[in-house]
């Protein structure tokens, strides 16, 4: 009996020693968890390759409407990534864009589009506005109607911005413009809605909203009856 007990204890001791001598350099188990299943902390900040300030300056030799107009950053498909309002021919963007795609600065009033090559300062020289629906009405003569301190505001009808279709706005929401309508409503369309293109830019005014009314703003013109006539004749109407 003692021999059996001694044999049993010897076998037990060998088993314990064998377990304690397990290799410690075994390979780590393979991780099969999908990236979609990973929990990411809410305070983790993703970073883009192009981050910083982009200051746009508009060179405006043809004196097109720029004040309080929208200028945009768009991708290759024309989708608007960001937009800012132009003040004194300048707009500033805080850029946060990936480096594996092309992006452009786009000014709808003149359809000028410039590729963003680097951040910092970018000057865009504006060309003429797009052609009228009726080319015979297009004039190549450019006459300044902004000799005074307060030029025409929102002359391109690009504010407020609409993504598509049409909309009614209180005149207080449409910079520079007023209406004689008693409900103070101004109607705006996006170019192409119901097959109607804008004469320039991407938006235009529908003259009568809910009522037959006048749509107007005060113009700052040079003194003299002749100058007033020339300015009014050269202004591109949207009615």
C-alpha cells in the first residue's frame, strides 16, 4: 500500500512540474475583431492633411457684384463643402480637407473656379458674369455704379442661399433688397427650377411673390442724369 501511495505522489509531482514549465514564448492569439466593432473614444480627434486658414481676395477689374455674395469651396463633383460671405472683396475659410482629393474655390456670380493648391493667401481675378439668356442684351461695356461709399448690396441675388427649388423670404432676410408688397415677401428661384435659367449666377428673383409688387434697392450712383441712365442700362436685371 505504501508503494502505491508513493507512486501516486510521484506522478502528481511530475504533473505539477510539467504545468509550471509551460512555455512563455507561445505566440499571441490572433485578433479577429473587425474595425467596425472597435469602440472609439468620443474625445478622439480625427485630423485632415490640409488644415488652416485660407484667405480669399477677389480682384474685381470688371466691378461685378461681390459685396455680401456667397463664395464656396466645392469638390470635383461641384458639391458645396463650405461657403462664406464676401466683405470688401475678401472671405476667410477655416479649411479642414483631406489631401487625397481636389477642391476648388468657386464664385457663383461669375462662375470663376480656382483649384486650392495650398493654404494661406489666394487671389482670384474675376471675369465677366455668364452670358444672358438673350446674348443680344449682353454688353461688354463695364460702367462703375459704385463710385459712392455704399455700393449695391447682393446684386447677384445669391443671398440667402438656397439648395434647390424656390422659396419665399421676408425682405429682412434678403440683404440690400426691399419690396412694396404688404406682406414683405420676396420670391427667389434657383437656376434651372421649372426649366428657367438664371441670367447670371445660380439664383434669381421672381418679381412677384404673393402680390404684384416692386422689388428694389437704393443705388449709389455718380451725380449726373447721363451717368444714372448708363448705370441703369448696364445693370443686369433678373425680373
